[in-house]
């Protein structure tokens, strides 16, 4: 089978397409035929060797995939060959024609959801769900600013918040991104490439501020976010690529909290709860992953360049 292999950490060119022996499922393992693999920013941090946890070299990158169960190992009861599934994590890496998974990493892919859409679920939707519901404890009818709404996590958050009847304000840095965020359920859109774009929050929330902020680029936005929060507001830091100085008085003035969130800290039980809610939303059609670009596996290096370069427009997926 074909797989992307990384033999040394570094720039995207270290992503090499290679021929590998076919995989066989061991005890309590499931083998899937990968139809699409999702590209996440974290894949690029791991490949560059800058992420806190580094895999042993050589390795096959990728956490997210969707495909069909090809074979099951001993001890597997609830999954059968031929099942359509999405993978939120794998044992062997998802940028490949085949991937080995634990049963807990696989979830049913409803028939109306394509394989490419399935590859867009794992990290982005679980992150958005955990940030919005478990960390910010968002309530029906509250308002949320999705600061960075045009990419994988942001669009998932917009759809989730919209399905909760929240007032959704989403930001993007391009006209195409703004139109997409609006089409996916945001009540208002703001251009984060414009200085002072958060000044409109006061008018959009009748002077209250927003109850929740989901922040994709905290080092760029945190000082401006804090005055945009309502009394009792919660800000969840999802992404940040540097450090930043804030005035703690901005927190005191409104009883607000800043909560850091890393998806990989979720327990197995929390993860299972998140995915059963996501599968329900996918079945109902309230969650509809947006795939912006599909690239062949041979172009993985281009996909890694693209995901780090704005503007975002939904999800980038690889087709083996
Ligand atoms: P993505 O698909 O590449 O999207 C990036 C998003 O950030 C786009 O909406 C982009 O908007 C936006 N952005 C760019 N400049 C911005 C600015 N100045 N202010 C606000 N937003 C800005 O990436 P993703 O998968 O959605 O992930 C988003 C971030 O969350 C990444 O940093 C990722 O590493 C992180 N993340 C963290 C976790 C966790 O567990 N904490 C999990 C998943 C992802 P435009 O391109 O339209 O400008």
C-alpha cells in the first residue's frame, strides 16, 4: 500500500510517498481502507519537530480519516467489514491507503456524509465541541464570537453554535471566507484582517458583549478580545502561535475567565461522549463538514504548505 513517511523532522519536503507492506489487524485492532485523510495544523507542527510530543521516526502522519472497514482483529465485536466509518485518531497514521485503529477511534459515518467530509470531523469537530460545550459551557440563546471561523475548527464551531440557537459572530480574513462563514450559520461576520474589527461587537450585542469567545489565534487577539466579553464571559484559547501581554484588570472588570484547551487532554469517556453527539448531529444534518480542497496523497507537501497559509476555506483533505 502507499503511505506518506517522514524519516526526519523538517519542512514539508520531508513528506515522502512510499510503498509499504499491507497492514494486518492485530488483537483488538481494526483495519480501514482510507478513502480520505484530513490535514490538521497539528500535523505540520509534528512534522516540523516543534510539537511537544514527537513520534518515533520514521512515521506516517495524520490523525483523521474516513473509509471502509477492511478487516477486524480478534476481540472486536461491534464493528464489521464493510462498515463506513470516520477515524478520530489511528494507530498507524492516516496519510495512507490503509490505517490500523482502535475500536474507540472509529465512529459510524452516516450515508449522507461523504468520505471527504468524514475526514474533516475528528480533530476539528471534537475540538469545537469540547471548547464550546465542555470548556465554555455555552448555553442555548447565548452569544459566541468564533474568532477564526473560516477553517476546520471555526466552521465546526459555527455549525454547533447555530444548532444550539446561539447568536453567532464569525470572523474570516477573506471575502470568500466571510461568505462561507455566513452561509454556514453565522448571524454576523467580521473581517479579522481589519484593525479594530471587534469594535462592532458592542453594537451587535446591544452593548452587553459576547458570552463566549472561541479564539484560534490568541497571541494576535487576546488583548482586544477581553473588552469584547460580557459580564461572566468565557474565552477558550484553542490556537496560539506566540506569547502576548494582557491587562488582568480586563478580567476583573467583568468576572471573565480565560480557559486553555487541548483536545488531547480529553479522557476516553469524554471523547466517546463528544463523538456520539457529533454522530447525532451528522445524522440530523445540523453538522455538515465543509471540504474546501481535495489533493492526491502525492501532494501532501503542498497540503502542509496550504494549511499554514491564509486564507482558509474549510478543510483540506488528502485522497489516497
Ligand atoms: P485552519 O483550518 O488552518 O484555520 C485557521 C483559522 O484561523 C482560519 O479561520 C483563519 O482565518 C484564522 N485566522 C487567521 N488569522 C487570524 C486572526 N488574525 N484572527 C483570528 N483568526 C485568524 O486551522 P484549524 O484546524 O481551524 O485550527 C485553528 C487553530 O486551532 C490552529 O492554530 C490549530 O493549531 C488550533 N487547534 C488547536 C486544537 C486544540 O486542541 N487546542 C485543536 C485543533 C486545532 P483566515 O484564513 O480566513 O484569515
